[in-house]
């Protein structure tokens, strides 16, 4: 049977010193006998790496949107979040496109892997390393498919036309295959790749740990304990052997300059962009900043804002340090690293040159705000486009709930319309938290758990695990879940955390609330706003035991004083899985049954 190979020609850039990913994939050749050397496999692998740029229109990586399909983030249009409104259905374009992009990646992996099979006996160690990278990327694609759709068609080699009508494979079979395959692939790879953007042993075992943690939480195949052990052990291998550690500064992880340095090698795997050589830009930043220098389409929410502890290590409803009039004072420093709020000073750049730098004060209330003039070194009042412009309806004060993403956006050395910092797929902080969570779920409460969580917290100046949590599985479970939200916010992981923790109904049980509203007359706040917040305006996290465990705030006691949107937000448990795309089911009569409820 003649195999159908998917080889497409695309170009891309990278910041790697060795320019591995700068090479263009082969565009035209007879595949029979081609993958018989390290050099040719290397060329083919470049096409595999091209395929992980899962992008929606306007050069936006699909991965950026996953946290915006949860209450930690919102998109511009009300009630549009997949899984929190009526948009999630078998005909949804995102549902189809994500499926297609994942299988295109898998097909490219198979074109290289199958092509090299006849020559395995004579291939060099370098060639086998490249093939191992293709196997890791294939597992990466299946990670998304299984966690978004559940049981899916599963292939370990290229498919011919007679195999297109494939049935769904139980996800437990897929996961078990990936566990073994990732272990084997890791044996051919170094702990840290010499080329930025390439998969290595840390990626392989980190992905194994991530997949196993998800499967353990969901008790897939009734094997929850087994999967938690696999997650624990894979993460521990990285901790003990990879030589990686946390970057000294949290903020440096999300800027181009900091990523190039990658001090202590915290960044394990990145989606690469570059303004050098073969360029590749993205539009992440321009779509989520103030109208004063960009556009607005994605925002953080009050739920996320209120999850960050005070500096004493206590939640805001339990800490004497919390002041609802100044809600960002005395808080976990990661809050100020992740979210901009009213009164913060924002920086950016509209051209990538010194002349394009901007600095101004974010104001959710008034039609003027303070701007900094770099030439004169002075501040002056100018029109605030977030309040007074034709597009002000899209601003954080209107379309959002008073917040902007600072994470990934806090730099003035890049053109906001042509940014090239890398999107982080995986970093060492996640590995530490995965190890801790797996151990907690196994009730293996020891100093390695407290150390792993403490390292993540201490890096940002937060206290380690408190004495009241030592030996208490419930309190440790609460803490590690909180840490995953505040440490890894806007990194594309919470959609899957929400699914495995089964917190969808809790997180989506109310509208999206935000900053305190105000009456403004002649650019002066006459009533409301933060200065008129009363001491009782602290959310209730203890409406239920599950809400307390998962840090889900309730604002009903003072909801009338807050900005509100997504009034029709709702949850249905069918949202834990996306539906199979109807277009794919029309082509494949064996792609059934449809996921429950669709």
C-alpha cells in the first residue's frame, strides 16, 4: 500500500545560535529512499517543527487562546468563550481547525519516521536523535487531541486512503503508548538541546509527566494511581538529572532579552520567533494591550487577580494585609508581573525604535491620562484612547473588566505590531509543580514536596509551605492548585487543569466581574471607583468546600458595584470535552459516537 506523505514548504526563523530551525524544509523530492542519512532526516525534521505553529488568523498561536476558554481570561466578545457559552458545537471553526492542525503535525512526523525505517541499522546517533524529536512532537499533538476530544483516531505510521475511515481509539490505549514511546525517545536525546526550540530529553519526560498528571487526575482507565506515579517519576528525573533550575527573575521569562539569556535553563521548550535571518513574527502583544498604542482582544479577569495571595502567604479573604481600596498592594509579586490594573504605568513601543517608545498611566475611568515624553523627560495629560476613541468599546475598561495582560507585554524594545519573543510551551516551574501535585495526590507528603513548591514561591519572594499545611493533603492540594494558576497563568495550561480538577461548574457559575464602577463628571470621579470601595468588598471564597479548595471567589454580596460582563455565562459538563468536528465525521463514517451531549 502506498503511503500518503504530508510534506509542505514553509519557512521560519529562530533565535538559535546554531540556526537549526532556519533551514528550509525540502520542498520537492521522491520520498522513497530519501531519509537515509542524518542530513536528510534533519531537513525533514524542519518540516515537522514548522507544523507546530498552530495559528489562527493574524499570526496568533492557537495556544494563546486556551486560557481564554476559562474564566481566568476573556475575549473581546461577551459569552464567546468556548466552554462558557453557546459557541462550543461540532461546527465551530476552532474545534475543526485545532483537530486538523494536530493531525497535520502527526502526518509530518510520520513522513519522516516511516521514511527512515528501512535505514535504521546504518543511521548515526545524530539521525536517531532527530527521529526521537519527531516522536516527541507526535506525542505533543496527541496530548492536545486526547485532552480536548477524548478518544480519537490513533496512528503510529502514515495512513493510506483505505485507512482514512478510522474509528476512535480509547484514550487509555493512546496514553499508554505515549508513556512507553516517550521513555524510549528520551534515550536518544540530550537533557538540554544545543539548539533553542528543539525537543530534548527534558521535553520528552516533561511531556510524559504532563500527560500522566492529566490522566491520573481523570483516573483514565481506572489507572489514576499508576499515572500519578509515572508523572512523579518523570518529573523527578528532570529535577535530579537535567541540570535545570528556576530563572532568578520571573519577569525575564517573558521578554525577548530574558529568553535569549535563558539563565539556569528554566525554559525547556519554546515556540520560536525571530527578526533575524528568516523572520517570523506574531501578534500576541498587539491584540491584548491598551488602545493607546495597540488593540484589545484578550484580557485577564478579577477571578485570576484575586487568586494571588498577600505577601504573608494568605489568601486575600484571610490576610490582614489586604486592602480592597488598593488591591495590588502587599500582594504576591507575580500579580504585578502578570496583570496591569488601573493606576499602573504601562510601557510599550510602536516601531521598535527609541522614537516609538510609549509610557502612560492606565486609567479605566477618565478620558485623559498621563503620558511620558522621553525627549523632555516630563509627564503631561493627553487623550486616553481606552475611554475616548472610536475603538474605546474594545478597551479593558469596556470590553474587558479593567485589567490587561502584563505578562509577555512588559517591554519597550520590540515593535508591538511585530513581536518576536517566544511562546513558552514548557518550563521548569511546571515540572516542580507537577512533581508536587503527583506526590500530593499519592499522599506521599515529604520534604521533596515542600521543597518543590517552596522553590517556585520563593523565587518571587513568597514564603514557602506554611506549617499549617505540612502533612495536610487537602491544604497542600489547595496550595499546589493555587500555584499552578498564579505561576502559570496565560501559559495555556488552565483549560486542561479545569478539566482534570472538574472545576468547570464552579469557575463558570457567574458573570465575569471586574473593577469597581464609578461616576465620572468632567474627568473627575465623583462617586465609586477604588477610593470609595468599602472594607466589606472582599470576595467570599468559602461559599462551599469545593470553592474554598479551588479558590473560586463569589462576588454576589457587592456585585452591583462592579463592572460586569458575560451575564449569560453558563456551564454544561459536556464542555469538559470538545465535540468531534462535524466535517470530519461527515468524511469518516466510523468516527463515532459523538461526544456526549453534542
